[in-house]
C-alpha cells in the first residue's frame, strides 16, 4: 500500500462522512447511502486509479438520482 492510496482513502472517507451527515439531516436516502459507500469502499479497492474513479462516481450519484 502506498501513501497516495492512503491519502486518497482519507479524502474520500472524509467526504463520505459529510455526505452521510447531510443525507441524514435532509432525509435524503441516496446521499446517505453514497456517504456510507464513500467511507467503506477504500478498504476494498486496491488500485489507485480505480479508487479515484469509484470515488468520483459515488460523489456524482446524488447529483443525478433523487428519491
């Protein structure tokens, strides 16, 4: 594991905590679950490019999908 992967995981997890808190306060289930996914997925992805792609994708999901 390299330093880049650790720092990116920290950044995406921090953004995920923000998404989770915002989704809970606004009662927005899509944003809440995307926040949980952003916190958990860095533990599963080992490729740095995939880490960035999945993170950006998860951050864009609440922008395009609303329930």
